[in-house]
C-alpha cells in the first residue's frame, strides 16, 4: 500500500519537474537544492536555466558524482556548472566526509536496478554516521561508467530533505518503484521510500 506521504505527480514532464524546482527556489532567499547526475536531468537543467529566474542566494549540489577530473566527459559537476553558468546560483562541490546540509529539495533519479544517487544494490562503501557524503563503488562496475563515486549516504537522503522528488522515465523503472511501494523489494529506492521523513513526489513519464 502506498504511504500517504508518497504520491505520483499527474504530469511527469520536463516542464512539470522544472515547475516544482522553481517553486522551491522561489520559496526561500537561500534555497539548498540537491540534484542528480546522469542524462535525464540535463533537459530539466536547461529548462530551468532558460526561464530567467533569479538564482541569487541559491545553492545547488549533486547527490552523487563520479570520481573523475572535472574536465572528464563523465563529470556530472561539469554538466551542472555548465547548465547554470549564466545564473547567480552557487554550485557546491562534493567532498568525501562532508556533512550534508538541510535540503529544501532533494531531487533524485533511479537506475533500472533500483539504485539512487550512487547507492547501489551491491557496492563497496565505507558509510559514516550522520548525513554525509561517502565514497562508493558499484559492484560490478557498470561498463558505461566504470568509476568509483561520491554519494550522499542513505541517512542524508532520508533525513536532510524537507521535500523529495524522484524523476524517472520508462515502464521498467515505473515497475521497480511500484514493487518498492508494495514492499516487494529492499532495493535502495525501497529504503528511501520507506524511511524518508520528507514528502515524496514521483514524476514519471513513458520516455
């Protein structure tokens, strides 16, 4: 059974996700927003950057990134900085062991295997107490991105946010979420949905 604090958005489009992020950004003079890496968020970053919003005082940080140089094509930090380069937003870099601040919004994606941020079903990691950034290494390393990672730990993902959104595309990922909501899995996404202290909105679209 779906818990009352978890809901599916009626509209899962790029514009609808951007609307949610914009509402959070406008609700505070100094919003702290965590965003995902990967390919899906890029169109949403571009939509937000093109809206001409005043990002003064806003801080953005990734929920996870690959441990590569910033000029490497796999760097999510570089993609985020590029998307918001013409705005006043401050882009906070990740560092192993850093404490994760209170987040006005946590935006995460999800892999088809149920991983969120860089918390994988099977991984090597050294977790820390408290909401913090840890080093992880998926096992096995995915061939499309064979790198160790930095990631917010599960405590950060479930206790730091005031508001959480999950943005997914495709029927396969929808099925993974539905299994998690029924209690049929213990994947990282299921643990997030089960333990999140913040309300969670799922933005899904077929493609």
